[in-house]
C-alpha cells in the first residue's frame, strides 16, 4: 500500500517523541546521570569566578510585560529586575539579550552566549534532562482562554472540533501531545511562531482562533489589553517557574549562588513585592470598563493624543498618566458635564478653573493645562517624605476627594498602625470616611472615600495599559524569518517548551 510521506512538521513531532523516549530511558537506567557527571568533570563549568572575571552576567530573555521590556524609565520586568539584582550582588554588569523564539533562548545557553535564560519559563521534565535549573521563583497555571460570548469549553473534551492556538515550542504543546498520546487522538492545534503571547490572544479576539492556551501569569497582565477574553478552564495544576542555566553548571558555585539569591529574595519579601507589582490585577475594574477603555484608545485617543503629549511635556508629566486622568474624568470628551457643574476634559469646577486661569473649560487645551497644573499643585503640597509612586497616587486621591479628606485618611491610617506615607495603607483607610462610626472622629468629616480609591485604581489601570502599549511599540522586531538564524539541530528541539 502506498503511504503518504510525512510532512516536515509531522516528522519533527515523531523525532521529538523518539528523543523524549530515549532521554527517559537514559534517566531511568542511570546512564544519563553518569554521562552528565562525566561531562561536568571534563568540562569547564561556568562558575561565579568566571562571571566576575568577565565582569558581566548574561541574561537571555524575551520581550513582554511579565519578563522584560523598555519603559521610559528604563528596562523593567520581573526577570530583568531579579537578574539585575543578582548581577549587582555579584558585583558585575548585567548584559541582556532578547530572543524572538523560545528555542532561541536555549540555543544561547547551548552556545555559551548566556548564563541565564529567564523569561517566565515553566519547569518541564524534558528541559530538566537537558539543562540545569534554579529553584522556583514563582508558579503559573496553563489556562485555556476563549472569547466571551462564544461557546465556552470547560474540559479537554470541549476542545473537540475547535481551533486551538499556542506558542510554538511551548510546554502547552507537550501537554496536548501527551493528551493525544493518552487517547485523545482527535486533538488538533495551531502553533504561533515567535514568543508574543499578545499576538496569540489577539488571534482569538479576531476569531482567527476559537481558543488559546497561555500561562496564568501572562494572561493576568495581558487581559488588560484583550478584555473580551476570559479563562475557560485551567489545563492542569500550577507549575513552577524557574531560570534555566547551561548544562554543565549542575553542582557549581554559580548554581548555588543563584539558588541562594532567590531564596534570600523570597525570605526578604522582594519576590512577593515583584509578583504583586507585575501580576496582581485590581478585580474591581470590570471587563466592560477595560473593554470600553481599549475601544476608546483605538477610536478616540488619536484625536487628542498629540495635544495630551504637548501639555504633558510642558508640565514634565508622563503623557500616559495625563491621558489616563483625562479618560477617567471625561472619557476624553471635552464637552463632558456633571450634574454638579464640573465640566471639560479634566472636569474642573468653575472655582478651580478661575483660580487656574482657565477661561473656557470645554476647550481641550485649556482644560488639560488647568488640570495638569492642579494635579501638580496637589502633588507639591504633600509632605516631602512621601515618595514616588505613592506621592502620585495620593495626589490623584486628593484630586478626587480633596486634600483635607486625604489628610483625614492619612491620620486614620496612622491611628490603625499603618504607614500614612504608603498609598497601599492609605487606600485601606479611605472607605472608612463614609463610615458613620468613624468620620465624626475626623477633622473634616464625611467623604466618598471608596469612590476616591476606585478613581485612583482606575487611573493606575489605564496608565499601565497605555505604558505597556508604548513600550510594546518601541520593542525591536524579529528578523523576517527568525528560523533561518537557527542551526538545524536546534530547530528539532521542539520539546524544549515554555
């Protein structure tokens, strides 16, 4: 009988499965351990002394809001911040390279072009057979996401007959392959080249795919940009996130130094603070609000963006912050008017407008300039020992509820044992300004403190979306065909998954 030749993709899957079986047999027989021990003994394993002598720690990562990106204030991202702190602890510089595919990160380790691959990488059995790994510094859960309003799959069986997408070379592909090998031979999926999770999610929004598989950490922050998507179900249990290191560092002082560093950062609260900074979303902001904002960014913001940028530059403000404030105030509507008589893009009262020299509140330029000056004046009036970013968040609260009521909230914060210099503590006290058992004990009495908290958190949410979009627009683009830059052997390592 004539057999149809296997396609290159099918051949690659067969070879990958065969390689996995061989590696598992080697590991179970003890042969692999002996080989690794011999290789370590015969190799020049990278140690901390080599890195110190070189004068730099080399990080290979990928561009994304949870890993590494360039903000106006410089590089950011949890993997960047941790690697930067490790480099500082070692007394060396941090050298960062970006990879445009997951396999390219492991290629950098193979070629001794990187010391650490750090990019929200899941710890997998296949990777652990081939690379050393750090202790875990986080966890993430693979999730199936879908477009709200479409049929929601609730189990693996619910994926039958629908178009599923995932990042090429990711651990999710290995998960689905295992499920297929376990009897779900009807499972089919499409792979998206590169390492851009947002591109995968946008394919679901545009209905080019029915569902996508992503990690929970990625989706937690990317959902701000794709509010039409939601989690259908978790595809398994939480998995450890680790740094991967070169094959020959197992048992070296460098791996010990990395593990000790991550342990110390866990114990001193640094990792918890970074996880809160990058992954915690404010659940009070509804999907509808986020969806409305993303739509306004696309349709309305371009009309006023140049003006907002000019006014922000005049006042030495980040334009994204001024845009976020004006959206929260008026949804970028210069004719907006409230029942209480505040008007314009920045919703100024008549009295405040007169004090600021604003003659026409519905003039976008005048309103933006007046609102920017008012915000800066509030920020200037705060005590000198309130530092950024808390200073900005408290000034925004004062913009909404007034400086006197903000001071009441700070007094209440101190009464309760909190720190009146931290927004995270003050925001917990603000809602009590509406409590009839509390506000009579304060100098300025009742205020809509809960509204002030929502006001500030909304602006922070909008500001984060705008800043990430700005950073994403600045990121370097991959080569036209990144696969051409990879050696043939590496192209076959599709089992090295995210």
